[in-house]
């Protein structure tokens, strides 16, 4: 026997084997529909008996394995069900001949057979035959299950007759010597009258009868026969059959201890159905049923005496495997016994002992196996290691099976099968294809093994002809394993990635595989690494200011305080994220990132921009080149909000090595941020201010956009013309001019600035591109009486005049400047369409020799 059954389990020893095969041309989908209905009859309660017959179905079974049916009866094909299509009566004779030919393949062991014919109607179909069932179509066959049950009962009758015939002690008759195929030549010329030979025959027959009893549902009788067979075979050193008797003893004991089965969920039987305990309670020993078939005569006392304990089961399995190991031709039997023992140990939760059996199974030599058989062998070993909780060992053998799918000896390598098996190994190596699982901090698993596996996934997907899949896996490798790559490996991986993306650029879409698995996108949050995110305020001259009319300054703007813990809690997070300045619709806004290049070479980042929500935002992409291992490097990203509201900076997008990434701030580790939400106010007019006086060459400040110098004598008056041009897109509807005068000397008095807005207001509304002029009179009126050191003070500090809120009627305040204090720069001119915030470029005017600034 050269083909092992890797799905074998201990309870298979009590099942009879039925082969279901298509005959002729049968559509595959239709055949498996019928096959599924047939296999639903997995156990049949025998009428007028408390026994149950279990059936094991196969749609393919090697005929050479059938030759081992005397050694273990559950390997013997005792039933055949053929499924065929026949549409006309002329085809029927040929169909019947094919059926007889198919029966001859297993003819020496068959107990009964059935032929299911679909599509034939008429006189032939109306004939009543026991072994043939006719159905009009595959959809019109309501009694298939009932036919199968009748078929199983006929098998049971033959089985029971053979059991009774073999179990009867016929004194004086020679007992047949049962042999396995490779033994027949060894027994030629032996003395058949020797005591040793007779004991061998008796021991083997006892073991055979034990198999029949187990299949017939007589568990106690089977245990008795197995015990007797073990004693007889051990006395004559018949190791191969001794191993079979011990295995049968273990199987019967397992069936008693674990009535639910050991094959797992897929092969589990109905709990308690196979247990013969109830049968023993319902029948008195020796009772006969109405059909003359005796029930299982075992009782709890007898069963407890002959049944092995859970610990003894494993010891007997070890002894059986040791006996099988003495025969090279029994490698398949040894391997299957190891698998059965592992399934039992898995239920007993004895993982270490189970791993010893599996380790033994790995080194069992089965001769020349085909590549498909090797793949199956390694896959089953992987499943068994998974069953006992050895996940990494399971992943190892599954990976070996994957590599076997593309072995050089295979003419057409199965790269799809290889890729599928490699994906199944990921959990065993603590790998996940979701990059979010690697952003939590601690790395799990062996990085070197994970790198090897990811490289194999990349190669397999490329050989499958799916470059997009290769790009996704290579991107995942670079993102999650960057810290474990050497400098040379980083260069090689990025070169490979660029080669792949030149044919198939990488993106942020989810990749769906045929088996339903979805590969999430892999954003490059480490290329470059972002350490901080800061939203920048607008330039001082462009910042919006809330302007209150002077007429309404007396009105209180305070609102009543209402305590609500729910409201405070819900707004807490928003306040912590929201910035205390505003952006303006239509103006260029900036966000600064501090980034770091971890690569040992120059990193080129293309199409880098902002990801936002809340308002329509036009991101202006940037391109940058970061030096190798650059350290923290400032990068400013800009954009223009197109609507008003609250805008949230969610992250940024990049294109690196041909892979587009959307990197969200919430997924970045260790990023410092002062907030990511800012208010965008509606578009405001923008005015450019110019004067008739020359610009000042000193006393410049970043919050002053215009600075002029003027030298006056006491009592002198000079006119300054201020020209305002609307350089924005919004129309200017109202205009208010305010000023604030700063003085450093309390003893100085006088009116310095006067103007008339009537002519300027007559030009409103001021459209885009239009300008208006405002004349301003500057008068130097100082009172020197009683001020002895005034001139000295003026020469030292001069007079500082700056903006003061002014409206009709004109209010001017003159304040002195304290010693050694800088010139004040608070205040600006405001243009308010309909009472909203505006910005206006600022004028600074310096009077006297010391050039004190004047802000309008």
C-alpha cells in the first residue's frame, strides 16, 4: 500500500467502506450533488436491532489499498455505488456492461452494489431491479437517501453473516492464514502443521474477527477478540499483525471513551450514537432480536475490564507503531497510526506527547512519493500541529508544502497554490497583512523569518502575474520591517519597489483576493518619519481681526453662564484640538511638518500635500528631497480653503518610490501636535496701502507693512496722502479709519493727526482693482512751558505716534513712552464690510528727528 489516507482516525475502524464513483460521462457538479446526498447517510440504525452501522464514503480509492482488507477490514471496499447518465434504451445494455466491469475492480471484497441511472425513462426504467435505481433527472430523485439506507442494511446482513461464520470455532478444520500482499511469498514452503504456524493462524483470525465485530457494532466482543489476538501473536513474534491487533484494541477503547469521535468538527459523529452502553442496558445478555441478529452482549462490567484506560491507549499505540516500524512495506500503516494517536492526544490535551508522534511521522519513509502526495503530507502535518497548538511548527510545514508546489521537478508549478499556502502561514509567524497591527509599538515574532516569508509572497505574486500584489507586499515589507533592514537591504528593496511600480503604481485601494481575503492599503508613514505637525498663523498683515464699532463699545458682550457637565465634557476634546487663530477663505494657509529621513540615501518625496475635512480645500502639492539620515527637517505644506467653516487637518499624502500614500495623523506614533482644527472665516477684502511720503529705512517691524519718515518743527503742519487699493476679490462696502498715538512723555500735549473721510466714502463700494485716496494732516503742536529738559528728552527719545481707534467724533489720545521701552506696534487699520473681520496693510509715520512711528 503506497497511498496513505491522511484523514484516518480511530473511529474509522468501526466503519464499512463504500466507494461512490461516476460511470461514463457525468457532469461533475451533478455528480457531487448526488454524492453529497449519498454521504448524508453516514450511519444507519439496523431494524429490529440496537446496533448501528457506520459508513465511510470515498469517491476515489486506490485498488491496491483494497488488498490490505484482510489486515484491517475498514480498508476493504464492501460497497459500490455507481452514478451514470443514460438517455435512451439503446444505451442501457452498454451502461449495464460498464457497471459489471466496474464491480470487477473491487469484486473480491464487495458485499453489495448499486447503480443509480439518471435520464432514462420508458420500459427499461419501469423494470423493478434490486441493484439498479432509475430516475428521470438529477433534480427528480426524491428517494436517493432511502435507497442508500436499504443498501447499507443489505451490507450489514452480509457483514453479520461473515462475522458469525468466522467467529464460530470449527474444531478439526484448518484456519486460513490471512496475509498482507508482501507476505505471501514469505510463507511458501512453511510447515503448516507446526504449532507455531497454527498459533499464527489463530492469532490473525482472532484479530480479523475483532475487526468484524467492531464494524458490526459489537464493541465488547471486539475487545475480547483483540486481547486474545494480542496474546497469541505476541507468543509467536508476529510483529506486523501484533501491531494491527494492538491498534484495533486502541481503536475500540477510543470509541468507548470518546463517542463523539476524534476527527474534529468535520468528522464528528452524533454524540452517544456509537456508544454501545445504551444497547447493553436495553438488552439482556444473549438476547436475540426478531431477525435473529444478536445485539451487543457487552455490559459495563465487561467493558471496563477489557477496555484500555486513556493512558494505556497511548502506550499501546506506541507499541503498535514500534512493531510497524520493523517492516519497510508497512510505512503507510505506521504513518496513519501516528496520525490517529495524535488526534487522540489532541483531545487529551497532551501536546508534547503528540508532537513526538508527529516527529516520528515526519521521518517515516514512504518511498517515491509524487509531488502532490508530498504537498498533501506536509499540509496534513501542518494541520495536526495546529490542532495541538504548535502554531509556528504548523506554519513551518505549511510553508514547506507551499515550496513543494513550485518544486523544479513539477512541469507546471502551482504558484497560486503556493501563494495561498504562504498566506495561511502568516498567523503562525505572528504576521498580519494589516499595517495597523504593527503601529502599536512592540514587534512580535522573528523578524528574519518574517522578512523571508514576505519576500516569498512578493516573488510568488509576481510569478502569478499580479504585479499589483507584489507592490502591496513589498510596500508592507518596507513599512513594517524598516527597522530590521540593513542599509544594503534598504537599497535593494527600494530598487525592487521602483521596478515594480514603473509597471504598476501602488495606491491606497483595497486589494481583494479570489478567496475573499482583502489586503488593506499600506501608507508609508515612515518615509519620511513625521515627528511634529504645526498649523501656522497667517502673516500679521493678513490676519483677520474682529472689529467692534465705537458706537457699540458701551454695550456688554458678555453672555450668561450656564453650567452643564455634559456640554463641558463634549466640548473639551474640541477645545484641546482647535487652534485659537483663524484662517481666511481664499488665502494661502500653511502647515509645518518636522520630518526625518531614515534611509541611508537621498529620499525623494513627490506630490506631498494635506488631507483635510470640514471645508473645501485645495491642497497645493510639494516635492522635496531629504538628505540621507537628515535629522529633523522642516517642511511646509500649503493650501487654499475655498469655503468657510471649521477645517480639520487629518494628515498628508505622499508619493514615494511610485507608491501613493494617505498618512493619517491618528496613525502616526510619537507625533507632537498643538491641534489640528482651525476656523476658516469668509473671504475678506485686501487693501494695499501706499503713501506720498518716502519709506523709512529703519524702525521696521514684521507687523508693519508700511513705514514712512517725516521731520517737522514745532507748529509746522504737513499733509500726507494715503492711497488704498483693493487688491482682493471682495468688494469693499464700508471704511473706518482709526488711529492710535503712542507718546513716551506725559508732558506732551497736542493734536497730531486729522483727516476727512467724506470724499473717500463717496467712492464706496470699492471694487477689485479700484483705489481711493485719504488726505491726512500731521501737525506738531508741543507745549514747552515749564519743561526744562524737554529738548534733551526729545533728542534722546523723540515722540512715538501710532494707531488709536478713531471714528466720528474724532478721538485722539496722546500718551508718553516710558524710558527704554520699545515702540508700540499694537493696532492696525481695519476695513469692515458689513461688520466682519478685515485686514489692511499698516502705515508707520515717523515725526520729528527721532522718527517716531505713526500707524494707520
